[in-house]
C-alpha cells in the first residue's frame, strides 16, 4: 500500500484530495505563495490526526497543518507536502456557561464561536477582520491578536487547555479547565504561536467572558500619536480599564476607505491626520441603563472624558456612536483594513510591535528611510495603538522581488533598532524568515532549534517555517 | 585551581559561602528539607551567573538556583549542590511610568517592587503572604499566584520580558518591553514556572497597572461554596470585572486566627461556616469621590450588591471595611494563613486546583476519605476561590512519613479525579514528585523530559526537581 492509499484508508477516500481537488490549497489568501501540495488530508477526529502523523513520521513526509488559511505570512504554504486540514474538526464539544468556557475543535470558525457564546450572554473576545473564515486552530497556532487584545489579551491568553498531536502521532492531552496549574512546564504556551512546527493543535479549552451590556464607541481625531497614547491612559483610568479597542487610522486610510466603499461617509466634517476608533465596554448594569436622552451612563462617562480632552487640546474632534448602526459603521471601516490595504498592485505588508514610547519615532523614521530608497513610494498605516502594534504597508514604485524584500528589511530593521519586534501578531511563516535570521537573538534561535529538534526529530512538521536554517 | 577556588574567583571570596556560613541555605522555610549544600555562590551580575554556569556545566556540578527561599515544595533544597543565590542581584534597573513597566533583577524582594511602583501611583499586582521575603526570581520560577490572580493573573501574566542564563552559561536575552511579540516560540513561558530546571532567571520586564483609587473590602458570610461562586459572578458583572480578591476562609480558619492572634476580633457577631474576604478595586475617579457619609460610590455599589444578595439568601452577613485600618485587619487575617496553618506539629499542606463547578465535591470527598484513613485527623482550608485554588491542610493523628505521604496522595488523587491539578500555584519541587508520577499524562511527562534534555543536556540545573525519574 502506498502512502496516499494508507492516508485514504485513515480519513476515507472522499477526504483525501489530490490534483485539481487540492487546488484551493495550492494558493494562499494573499496570492503570494503558490504551489501544489502532494495531497490534502481532512481528518475527522483527533485519532485520525494521530494515525496520519504516525505514518508521516515513519515516512519522513512533510506535513503542513492548515485550518482557515487566512494567515498573512505563508505559514500554510505546502508545495509537495501533505496538507493536514483541520476544517472538518469543527465541533464545539462543550460550552459551559457556569465556569465560562468553551471546548472547541481546531476547525471551528471564530464567528461560530462568537455566536455560540453570545447565545449564553457570553463573549469569546478574540476577533479580527477574517473572523468569518479563520479557525480556532490557526488562530491559536499563530497566537492571533486583533482589535480586542488591549482588554482581553492575544489568542494565548484565552487558552486554558489544549489538545495537541505530536510529530510522533502521540496525543498530548492538556485539556485542563483550570485557571491555575503549575504541575510542570507550561507546555500549552509552547504550541500556541508555534505555527504547527512543534505539534498539531486539534482542540482547546477557551475562556469566555461576560458580554458587555453597554458599549461606548467613538471616532476621535487627535493631534498626534503621543496625544493618543496619553488619552488612552486617561480613558483607562476613567473607565476602570474598560477600553476594549483603541485603533489607529491615519488620514490616508480614511480616504482610501471612502474611495473604495460605496455609501461610506467620512467620520468628521473635515479630514484629520490622526484618527482613533475607541470602544469601551462594560458589563455593569449601572453603566447600561439609558437616561431620558437615550444615552447610557457609559456613553456619558466617555463623552465627558472626551470633552475634557478637547479642552486640553488632546482631542480635536470626536463623534460618539448613538446607536448600533453607527457603531457597526465605525467597525466596518476598521475591519475593511485588509481589503483596503491589499487591493493595490504591489505591496509590502508588515506587522511590527514597538515599545509604546517609540511609536512616533518608528513612524517618522520608517517613512524617511522609505523615501530614501524609493522616493515615489506610498504607504498606509493602521495600528492597534494600545498594544504598540503597527501594520505599516508600503506601496513601492516597482514590484521586483529584491526591492520588496529590501523594503520589508528596512521596516523590520527600523522596528528592531527601536527595541521592537518584526512580528507582533501575524507570526513568522515564510515571509519573516529573513528578519528572524537578521534580528533574532542567536541564543534565542539556537534555543528554538533545540526545542524543535526535541519535539520533531525528523523535522516533518511544517518544515522551513518559523526557524531559518542555521 | 579547584572548583570552589574558581567560583570564589568569579564572585569574590566574600560571596562564596561554605560550611557554617552556608547554614541558612541548609534548611528550607518549612523545615521539612535539610541538607548542607556544597557551597553558596552569590553572584552580583548576570555575567557572573553566566561564568558560574559555564564552570558547573563543564564540571557536571549540580546547581540549585535560589532567591527568597519562601517556597513550600522543597524546590530550593540543595544537599551537596552549589546554591546559586540571586539575592545580591536586587536592583530595579528601571521603572517606566509612561509605558507602565519595571525592569527588575531576580533578587528584588516583591515588597520593594510594590513600594517602587506605588511611588509612581502604579501597582505590581502579584502579592502573597511572603511578599516581604519572596523575590522576583523565585516568584517567576514558580509562577507564583496569590490573592490578586483573579484580576491580574499569575506571575506568568505579569512578564513581558525575561533574561535567562542557560545551563551552558549562554545568556538568553528576551528582555522585550512589548505587549505583542510573535517572533518565534514563546520561550519566556517555558522558563516561568520551570523552577530553575531549564535555566536561571536573572531579570524580567514586568507589567505595572494603575493603582486603584478606591477599594471596597468586605467580609462576607455565605451559606455554601456554590452560593459564593454565584455571588462572585454577579459581583464581577456589577463591578465590570473589578473583583481583585475573593478569598475563602471557613469557620475553623477564623477560629484559629482568633486563638493565635492577640487582639484579633471576630469578623461577625456569631460564627459562620463559610466566609469570604472580598476586595473590589477601581481606578476610576467616579468611584472614588466620597459622599457626605464618607462612603465612596464604589463602596455603595458593593454594599448595594451585597444587600441584594442578602435578600436572595446568597449572603448571610456582610461587613464592609469603613476605613483603611479595618481593611488592613481583614487582610491581616487572610495573610496570616501560613502562620496559622503551619504552627501545628504535623501537617500535610496541599495546593490543588479544581474546575469551579467541582469545588464543593472536592471538599466533601477529601474530608470523607481523610476520615476513612485517619478518623481522628483534623483539617484546615483556605482558598483563592475565584481561581478554583484550594489550600487543603490535613493534621493527621500521627506524623510518620508513610502516613503523611498517603494523605498527600489522597488529596492529590481526589483533585485529579475531579479533573483538577495537584499543583495550582506552589509548583512541584520535591514534595509533589510522587503526584507528578502518579497523575500527570505520560505523554506530557515525556514531552517535559525531552525539553529538559534539550536545554540542560548534562542535567545540572536543579536536578531531581519537577520531573520524576522515568
């Protein structure tokens, strides 16, 4: 029996795809990575994943785990490899409102988890633009972030327990429903964010939080990034840490959104250089009872804080959403970032993190340097400002590979020189291997390689991703 | 040059202690572990730690990292080994109020960090009874918890960056000041909680949070543990997640505290079976402005919620601290737990975690089983209830080693059978090795051993701790 027959025997012939049937897996979402996989196996259970990996381990067959495939770094690129697609493992095994947790398989789409939690007046806080296709497995494997990290943390912070199939096919059961567990090394943290190179995440125990009863959502124009960060500190104090999103969009982003979105309206009467989408949430009934004018106490609280900031000159203009439709429109603008950013022909998208006190310096420096090597280049910024996470996209005047790589290197080097990171929430995949080699502490790289060798001695799991060759 | 001469040359002769000078390190805080170390080296810098480990690595010399030595599991027990004491590395390298972080060396005493943060109106939230002696290095190496985990998480959750010296002496620089960083594996999470078996933590970048402007602190009598957990859920909603502590003390604990503490007063007019210490904090000015009666809006909010719970029968009695002295007295009672628990002659102290919906079952079951094997035995409970973390202490009628071990095994097995953990916040050290062997998933144990072999191939770092022999 050859390898594909053996795999078909495990998952059933209908769930082993080859040739044209595998075509959707031959191209990534960005279009930047193309290549035909050997085959796509779509297991229906953890036991099947285990059997597949046993075979692959023995045969030294490269295996690329995949789920929603909305990643931006080529981490699911699988030319000639076996794609292990978790999309059929899409059960929410349990949802427990009392202890507030969900047990979800890797193939559960984030939005389905949002809906399931909402039915119990709970919330799974991890959310981002691709939530309608991204799946739990990929979100955890890349330690995804998004617009809610400020309040609730990254994907990592939502995980209580994890089920992982190791390279050998052994199943590592870490499915604890515990808020504290110091019984040995924190293994789950090793697999979250490892992009499938250390094991295959098949299920997780995820924390849920109470759903806010009230939101105060606003578009705010500020004079500078520094003013915005100071405003954030004050808003956190005023609301007792209730800021759920603090998203930065500059003038060019607002303008591009207007141009590209039929029916869209500008947030302010006149355009501003620096714009923030603010959302504050509260679960407290005292914040949610609307007054005679329809405004909730939370909205009044935020409005008051913004009015004070206006007097201080920290805010230039502000518009509070008066109803859910206005709130949705504000979010639609922010969540269309991928569409707005990636429709222009050649781009270099980046995902850097900076210490909060270096953000302005980063933006100024990277623009100056881009102009030096490509005076006609354009750029676009969108940022999870409270996390220090900037998505800086450059549109160079030419699209040859070397030039694009030089611009990426420039952005990543600028961030690193300011004590930042070249990967904040998108991971490394293939697109940031050069930056891993150039900027990561060599001791850290060697340590990661030692861990990889210990857990995947034959190097079958997502080979060539995350870790540059020594 | 022999080994001790070489070590003395690194740290200076005054900082290499042997014989009687090393006596304080020959006994742990609980008194349960005694044994003379080969020597105690007290390095003054990361470079010295590196040099010591290079020598130890070459000589295959066992090295036991130590700092405040307030641990409860024997993790710093070092008979015949070199104690690497971090206590001289006690600098706060930087405290940055803007981005709200502190860069502290491993030998910084927690209380000093609390004071340094308070001077900037900030807070380092990790706190527990031993805060006056426990140090950053030990707190991180054991992933310590305490009374504030509900709001701010365990030690792990306070860490942005880490400096670690590996077994080889190489220095791993992970000292990022970033809130997001997905550039490769989450190495810092591997060293936090590893009890010095994978590397020696020498410094950390730690998150600070705004200091609450208002507290509402109360002693609450409840009819049952289940009622307490439901009350907690409601209080979290009412206060928008503001509950900082929700500490459980039963009647026996309150009684023991009264007996052992001169001048102490009972929390209620008549004793109750189940008592909670509640603390809610808020940074919001709107919560802190006292009204004409001196009560802050936060106190009124909590008082109102408790009054409603009284009507529902969820609360039997409640006393709100009216001033800082009353608040301190409530905390003094809770923080004297170690003194109260450990003054009786023979005890088995445990530290288990349970899913929140199994807590009552655990307490009932463990008491029944203890009575079966030792009908005259007594017990004591104190719990971080919101985290599902119970410190169950048994006082058997005899103190022979086998009997004590059997009782520990009974408690740990009961917790594990209810999907709990035998170690919530104290770690494994030596005292929980038997439970690691008995209850930990064998795949998890093998995975941990593979990581240990990869990072410490000669097994010099805190040998014999955390991982039971295969």
